[in-house]
C-alpha cells in the first residue's frame, strides 16, 4: 500500500474513533465550593430573600406561583398539588440561623415526595449555585435534580454552617429541584449565570470530524476509480 494511502487510512480511523468517543447528551460539573463555582461562571445574579420575613411573621408563598425574583420562580411543591414555601427570619428560631439572613424553606420529606423547584429565566442559563440547609434534623441530605436529567445527592451541614451546591452544564438548565432525604430543604443566596466554555462543544467537533472524513473518503474513491 502506498505511503499516502496508509496515512489517509490512519486519519480515517482516528476520526472514526474520535466520533465514537464523543460524549452524548448534556455534561455537567458539580461544585461544593462557591468560590470555585463563581470562577467557572459569568454574569452571576443572586437572589438573597432578604426582607421577605420578620421575626414574628414568616413570608408565606405557598401557592402555585410561589415567589419570583430576577426571573427566577421558586415553588414549594408536594405532589400532586399541594404547595408549601416560606421565607424564614433567623430571629424567629435558631433553626433558621445560618449566618445569611432570611432563608427559603420548602416542604418536609415526611410529607412524601416534596421539593423546592426553581424555574430558570429564559435565555440559556447553564450554571447555578445555592447555599443549602436542612431543618429537622439540621444535617441531612438533599437530592438535586436538573432539567438535563442529572441527579446528585449532596450533604448539608449542622447548624449554623450552610453547605453549597452548584452546577455548570454544556446544555441549558431550565429548572432545578431540591428534594430533602429527610427534614425540610432550605436555600439562600441562589445564583445563576453562564458556564465558562473552555473547550469546543462536542457537536462542533463531531461535525468537523465527519466533514473531514467525507473529504478523505471522496479522495480515496476518486483515486481507486482513476
């Protein structure tokens, strides 16, 4: 086999291998540190829930509309159609004293399948992060589910130390659900933005590889037909 033909064949094999190895579907990265997450995100907006409650009166947003801020919609939902979402002031109870002011609390796990759902604004949100806490008991776990299908179980800490969970994704995130394994989920300083793109998207690489493969195969066929 001529040297040029061998090189062409090797190139074709390499392109096919790259095509087969390309990841399918959305790829996300989990963060448990806000500083690291912020370094991987641009255009950050944060909802802090300050002023939604007082020591005497919690903010009640237990409706299908929940609470909306900065294009974010927060809903406390216990399927199929029961709603529970409150803003809690730290002065009302030590249970809500996490060093960050008012927090948003969703339904108890004991009620069966409850969660806080956060609907993202339109426009291609690909990164979000939030402080997470649990009530009764103070330290537990929360299952975080993204609209992309990614699901992770993350730990919360003992009062008064909030934990953090964040994600970046190469696909738009339209909603996030935070479901407690036990206790009730609480969130604060919910942020979103755009994930930094450090590498070309897989679709672009695949398209370029397929195009190059077609060119090489076309040349090969023309040489054989000559």
